[in-house]
C-alpha cells in the first residue's frame, strides 16, 4: 500500500493544469484523495518547498506566477491552479487542501494489514475509502502506462447527447448528475449509459467532468472515468460510465459539462470482451447481502470453453424511470467461473446512495448491469 501512495503522489510532478485565481499560498498543503491524506506539501515563505510523506522527503522551489503556483522539484515543474479552496490539477484526481483528509495513509495501511480502525470510523466507512483509493490508483496506473496520443476532440451535440467525430457516433442514452455526501466529503457524481451507434469499434479513452458555479465559471474538473464499465465498444454495444469531483466547503455546483469523445481504438487500447448477464435480483431490504449490506445479486454465465477469472461487473441502481442514482463495481479476481456454468455475485450499494435516495424521495426499483473481461496480450 505504501508503494501505491508514493506512486500516486509522485505522478503529479510530471503533470500540468490550467490556472485559476491566486492568493497567499505559503504554508502547509495536504494531498487528499478519497478522504485519505497522501502526504504534505509545505510552501515556505522563502520560496523553498518540501514534499513529505512516510519516511521520504523531496525538496525544491516554488513561486506564485499570477494565477498559478509553480512547484519545481528535481528539475520537474508542476503548475497548480487555485479554485478558491484548493490547489488542483485536471489530470490528477486528488486535491491540495489546507486541511487533512478523513484518515491518513498510515491509518489506511494499518486497516488493510490487521483491520485496525481509526478512532470514530466504522468498518463500512473504511471499506468504502479503501475501495475508492484502489480505484483511484488503478486509474492513475492506466493513465501512466498508456502513451499519450494526439487526436482531434469530438464535437458534442447541442444537448450533449451524442458525440460525433469523423463518422463515429457515441450516444448518451441516459445520464444523471447529482451532488451528495460520500464518506463525509461533498462530491459531485455523473453517471451515464453510452452506446456505440457507429459501424466500427469505439474505445473510451478520454473524459472530462467540469463543475460550474452560478455565474457559469468552471471551478473544478475531473479527467477520469471513475468508475467505468467496458471501454471497448462493438457496434451497438452499451456500457456504463461514471465521473466524480470533490467539492470543498463553501462551493456549489450550479451546472456541469460532461464531455466523452467518440474515438477509435489506438494501438495501445486494451480490448474488452463482454460477458453474459443471466440474472439480476435487487436486494435493498436490511441485511440482504454480505455483512448486512444492501445491493444486488448479479448472475454471470461463462459461455466459453475455459474457466473464467479476472472479470468485472458494473451495476447502475435506477428508479422506475430508469434514471441511475448509484454506480457500483465488483472485480472477480482469482475465483474461477467454470466453463458452461453460472454464479451469482454480490454488488453492494453504497449506503450514502441509499440515504440520499431516501432523503430525496427516490425509490430504487431496478438494476442495469454489465460484465466484461479485459484482454491483455
């Protein structure tokens, strides 16, 4: 786990962002992602900077250049933008905040090693934080391993429902945007059902969710799918995707912009193979699933000739109109599903989703699910 945090923090040193508005930036900043403090960055008044995490320390220089903060360490310069509450980058998922996260990296490590819970935090909350951090690292790892390809951006339809680029058509069948609590953090969520209406394969490689305040000014952005279903779409195939952005205290998202270009697979794209879902059972009564959780049982059938492992399931929990309010994923790692057999897997619904729906009079009545396996050479 230490390696994960070190790699996530170190990745920021090679990335840049667009500037926002400046202030007095001197002092200590906490790198926070998914409620976890990954490390600290101290901007000293004399222009020196110290990045400190675990037993490792990096030193360099920093300067405020108009609307941006430039941090240089070992010859690499990072440009951070200021949105009034945090220093952030569109290419990295965590924020630099004046206050620490809900738990520290050491506390999360202790929980993963021997189950030790931080004072005042229960097991469900820690499991949720751990799941979010693991998904975050996976997104960074994939971005770091995939060489950048320059392609023209897609044109988005007037209502943002269809992206078209050189005859490629990616349609948004339905979408939802909401802001709710997530393990004590105010967070914006975008959920969409996408369909490839082209005559060729599409690959979902890029995405952007921008938050706008009441004046229409962009103040926060995410450049990741998180979570995501299959990104490799055959003609006519459908998938589920999500994006998330943390909101800091005092900020309000009055509107948003979601952009998902239609692209053909590049030479670095990893192919996915869809699996058959043969049964779905919504189970939202108390104690329905493992450890008393609510969620759904999803039955996957292996129609192949070999045992199957290392596949993923994604589920959108929807109301009677088909509007998605929660998006959850499960990865089946080592337990092999024999050829020609079926098995029901449990997909937990985040309790914060359930509480949000109950508070807003939303009744979840159905689940939309997909399963797929990534094929690596």
